[in-house]
């Protein structure tokens, strides 16, 4: 867990230095510490690296600064991961992260782990927002997400098109 937080520091610094954008794109490499006995990235690590992608997106898009100024905090309400292909030791991959829609009180964020034009994993997360008075209503969430949404990544048959 500490390694994940330490790994986030350079990610967040790079995001702050980059231009504001509503699509996060973070290049990574499978670390040897992420490998399991089957000689590929452990399935639990996929959620960790997707969280890195979300953190980069939060900072780069300006959402983090906006939400902190409003006194709200997004937390994961629901998460679903779909695995398609393995990631091997030291393999390079891209994390593509984008917010797709506001669904009532939830923000739908999607991450793809991509090698070349092939999607290796897909993560769907729903974020719920907490404020000083508790969970925010749908009417309070919508303005917090204005300008943050992006079209879904074009994927056909697990290939980026």
C-alpha cells in the first residue's frame, strides 16, 4: 500500500505540470513487484494501477482542485474490472482514464489498460461525492462534473479503433 502512495507522487507532479485535459493518459511498465506466480501482473494490481490513472486524471482535468475548493470528496461506490489479456513482466502499457457520464449521484469513470491497439483490461468505477452534510444529491453532483466528461474510448472487439 505504501508503495502505491509513493508511486503516486511523481504521477501527480507530472499531472500538475501538464496541461489541463479531460482525458488521462498515463504510460506505465509492469513492475516485478506486481507479478504473481503465473508470471504476469496479479489481478489485484490492476485496480491499483487504475487508481493511479484516476489520480492523474483528477489532477490533470482540474477536478481535484475544483472539488476540494467545494469541500467535496469523491469515493468509490462501485467498481468492476474485466480482464482480457495478461500483462507480462516489464511490459509497457497505457492507462486511458475518462469520466463518461453523471448517473444520478454517481460519476461513471472508465479506465482501459492498453498495449498497442489491444485492450488488456477494462475498469468501470462509479464515484459518489461526500460533502460536509453527507452524500451529495444528483442536483449537487451535476454542476461539479460540468466540463469533465469525455466521449468513451472507441473500442471494437477489444481493439482501440
